[in-house]
C-alpha cells in the first residue's frame, strides 16, 4: 500500500511544483507572527495506559523493562509491529521538521503524541523479543518505501502552511488505513489493544489537522487516501465521541480537540 501512496504523492508533488511553487525544505519560517493553531502541551495517556503495563520511556534509548512472558508471533505479526514502529516514527519526524519550518504548535503537539505511540509499539517489540530498528536518527528509516515517503512529504510540506497541514492529514489517513490492515492480521489481545489505541489517536490527529486547515486557510479538508464516505464516518464518529466525553465531564478543556482546532491528542 505504501508504494501506491508514494506514487500518488510523487504525482501530486510534480503537479504542485510545476505550477511555479518554489521549494526550500528544512528552512525555518522567516515571517514573524505565524499564528499558532493550537495551544498548550499535548495531552494524552502515557504509554502504560495504552498497553496496560510498564513500558520503556523514550525511543531509541535501549532501556529494558521486565515484561511478562509472551507467546510467539507469526511472521506477519512481527513484520507488522516493526513496520508500524517506523510508520509512527515517520509521523513523528515529519511533524518535527514541519514545526521547524512553520513554527505552528499543532506539529509540535502531535509529534509528542507520536513519540508516545512509538513507545507503546516499542513495548510490544521488547515483549516479543524483536528489538527496535537500529536507525533512529530523525529522517532515516530502514524501510526504503518509508524513506522515500518521508522525503516526498517534507518537500510537499515545505510549499506552504496549508500544504503542511494537508501533509499531516495524509499521514494520519495512511496510519489509520495501515492500522486497520494490521489489526485484521492479529488475534493477540495486547497487540490489538495498542493498535486500537493508536487508531483513536490517529483519528483525533486527522480531525485536528482538518480543523486547523480550515482555521488557517478557510479550505475544507478533502481526504487524500480514504474515500469520502470513510473520512466522513471517522470525523463524525470522533465528533460524537468528543461531545459525549464533554457532557460526562471528561472532555478536553479550554476548547481543545477537533471543535476547538487544537492538536492536544493522545
């Protein structure tokens, strides 16, 4: 699926660039006063709340935890965990670079959330004796398709703030579709618990990026990899869930969440 997505993004980037847009990746925003679309630090459950146990803190630090004995994984399940770790890393790394480029808080907040997602998958990798990929430098990946996708997303996200927000939406769509695919490949309860939690987080992120795009440019977000029906079902389901939590006194405070255009997400 990543190869299909990468081909589509390459075609889109060619169209955008050939219309006369200049690209300077990794350059910090020069204009002062870029309006923050979010406020405050990212909020969300600690990795332990996601997996229901103790996990390592931070990724790539090699810290070990004492884990209960775990069963064996199929090759498909093991490959899925390793791939999803790097895909969450891709989201984290792209958002860090886009925050450097535009100085807009939503990217920093959601990058923090992606770090938490990585820690949750790292817990599972350690639990099943798989280890984490050796390459943890920002922007470097062992999977060549993810490496190419990262480069393409950075180029596209450097074109404008609106394009950067669309890149965020694209990443979350890809994440949701891949998590749904990986969920169908496992019957392990601990893996299902993590994947389902990450799905909720990515749904939250997608809604936040869509709302931020509208606030920044007045443009309504259009799904890039999902069907319109899939996207609308996800956004409407998230909105109903947010409203229910608010009524029960557990919702986000201070206008955070999709309705308030904030990127504080699990």
